[in-house]
C-alpha cells in the first residue's frame, strides 16, 4: 500500500474523530452552562442569605466557609453545600438531641398515643395534661426537623447538580483540546500525504 494512501486514511479518520469530539465538547459545554445557570437561578429565587459575622455563634464560626460567606446571598452550589452541612445541620442537631425527623416523628406518635390513652382514662388528670403538652412540643420539633431537613436536602441536591455541571465542563475542555490536536494531526497527515508520500510504500 502506498504511503500516501495510508496517510490519507489515517488523516481522514483523525479529522472525523476530531469532528466527533468537537460536537461532543459543544454538547457537554452546553449542558455545563445549563447546569450552572439553572442552579444559580433556583438558589437566587430562594433568597437565602448567610448570617452576618456579628450574628454567628461560636459553633457556627467553626466552619470557615460560613465565616467567609457571612452576609452574602446564597447563589452557588458550593455555598449551598456549606449552608446545608455547616449551618442547617448544626441547628437541626439542637432541635431534639441530634435525632432526625424520622426518629422524632416516631417519638411523637408514641407520645400522642400515650396522651390519647391518658385523656380517655381521665381528661382532667395531671398525667394526661403533661403527656398532651409533651406531645404538642414533640410535634413542633418534628415539624421543624421536617422543614429543615427538606431545605437541607434541596440545597444538597443543588450542590450535586452543580458538581455534575463542573464535571461536564471539564470533560468539554478535554474533548475540545483533543479535537484540536486531532485536527492539527489530520491536516499535517494530509499535507505529508500530498507532498512527501507520493511514491513511498509500506508493507
């Protein structure tokens, strides 16, 4: 086979692969841009603002990202992860001794059952009133934990989505750079084929 023919085959193949990588890179870049803008838009609409430094507790100040973002509006995935894990999580741990919504909800149902039974036995007894008060307080804690954990989950989902966007952008750069290298190599191969590979043969 002539060297020119071999050069043309490899060069054309390289150019086609370059085109494929270029298109893939553009698609990934588009998806990365969508992810970044979507996360920013959604977080901005929530109107969440970090507490100013003067209002932070000693426990909150232990997280450097909370201090660094103090007073700022939450608009990025990184900020969302910080707020969820170092602000909301800290306060949720204080609601019911570190128990989750699921655990607190179970405690609440148990208290409600006891309060109902005590009330049926004697509505005016001190035990019935005390259990009813405890059940009401536990219900409030369950509601707080439900709302807090829901917000935390949404913020962490936004963070995860932003990470996918970052990875897509990195992959886009790799594809575009590889496409450029293959384009240069393909052109060089064609130039060689039509200048120096006219009569050369390869076995």
